[in-house]
C-alpha cells in the first residue's frame, strides 16, 4: 500500500486558501500554497470573524484570538447620519447566545498568523496556478514556475478566479452590486468609539470597527456607476459623509489617501453547478463570491476550508470527498450569497420615503427577532459526516 502523504496544491494565499492549507496539513496532508503576488502585504482592511468562523477555526486547533488579539468591541449597532441609534446590541448578550464573541482583526495579521502555522517551505510567492490536467489517479497542477503532481487542487484564487472560468465557462460570472467601497485601517490613538457602528444614509454607508490590536477599521460605500474612481478621494468622502454624526468627520480627517483601498462590490450572478470538478475544489470568493452586507464572505471561506479538509481526511477516494464537499457546502453558501444580496438592496435605498420606512422597520424590530435572524449564520456551522 502507498504510504506517502497525499499532496494538496492550493491556488491563492488569502483567507480561504491559507485556512484550507492549514486544515489539510493538520489532517496529515502535504500542502503547497501557490500565490501569484510577489510577497505578503501589510496593506488591507479589517475582518470580523463571526462565531461560526471561530468555531470552524477551533475545529482545526487554530486560536484566532491568540494569533491576532482577543479584544472585542463592547457593543455594535446601526445609526442614522444624524447619530440616532436604530439598533444597538451588547456584545455580552451575543456572546451568551453564541458561546463566543466576534473578533475584529486586521486581515494581514490574520493571514500572517495562518501562514506562520504552515510548515516551512509550503508557501510559494510569485507562483500562479494556470490549470490542472488529470494524470491517472492524480492531477498535474500547472504553474508559471513548473508542474506539481498532486492529489487535490484547492482553487482559492479569488473573486475573479481564472480556475472557475476555465472549468465553468458557461457560468454567467460576476454581477456588479451597484455599490463601491473605500476601506482603510487607521492607527491607534484617535477618538474613542462607542463600540463598532455602521451608519446608513441614502445610498451611502459608513462604518468603523475597533480592531484587536488597537487600530481602527473604517469603511464607506456609495451607490455609483461601475468603475467610478474619483481623482480626489478625501474630497469625495468629505462631500458624501462630512456632515454626518461624530466621529465620522474626525475619522475622515485621519484617512491617508495612499492607504485607502477602493473596490467595486460584486457577487456571483448565480450559483456554480457544484463546488468541485474532477480533483479541483473551489473555496471562498472563487466558489461563491458574495457582497459584504452580512459580513460573511471571509467567514464562509473559513467554513469551506475546514469542511473540505475534514471530508478529504475521511475518504479513501478524493473524488468522493469532493462530491461530499459540494453537497455539504453548496446550499448553505448560496443561501447566504442571496441573503447578502437582499440585505444590500435594503442598505442601498436612496428614495427618502423608502429610507424612512427602512429605518423605522429596523427600529421597531424586536431584539429577539433580530437575534433569531443571526442564528442560522452564527450557529450554522457543523462538520458533516465523513464519506466511506
């Protein structure tokens, strides 16, 4: 019997790819992560690791709090541009309900911690995966640095996934949501925040989340034509948000134009027919790109990665494991993708009457109903039965 460890090649060193590599490594696989970028970057934004993502990470023995910090906001909520709170939730209540609080961390710190947990030499920067071909009972992964024999290819190559396009050429691809986003991380030492908040205006949003390391993740969105890129980013943001409640103007004044990321927001126009093809499995944005309105994009990538490794460890045959992975993940991720799209439509309302009705509905929603709406997200992660 062949006793060699099975080999997985992971295309992409984002959250989904690195989590998949770590999960597979801890299940006894040899892993190689190929990342097209020349090296890690300290630029980026924050991510809120919700209870479902933290539960998935715990399943592979990775303590996100130890790696990235344990501080959590004391409260979070929604506001109007005049500062009125529409809804506010105490973190302690959410912790009691879901067993753990959400953690807000810098993406670069989190991915850096995942990378450090991999075996030496597993991560190859400046190496792009270009395709894969069957080779008997294995696959040959083609990269721009040569070929890699493997038992499994994990496609974690992002929202514009070339591997998704190659394997599913008839899929309609991405849909522009109508919204663009500016994101940045501010140094520690600014004005104190009353917890995390997101403010909804007319076709505009602004949010701020204290990170575990003392810095602050701030973001703004607006309904604009696809490809809108203002020459004067600070001026654009002041025009849109400068008269909003404190501390929004003070936060805007601290934005460094050179450290502000802008991305149009997309999701998949429809679900993939399955999340695998042959010996290739898709995770994260490559599998089910979704808008950020539920804060679940990265969290679902983590769930994908952990479930994939769990099933791959329990099956003698990789194809059977990947078929089980599609069955386990496709319905949940697509339901969340559609729910995020619907939530985005609500937040992007711009007509005054529609905005007033939206805000009133949020204010009148009972706390119990609001918490219940999160249950399937935060309590929805579970490891499926392993295939025979």
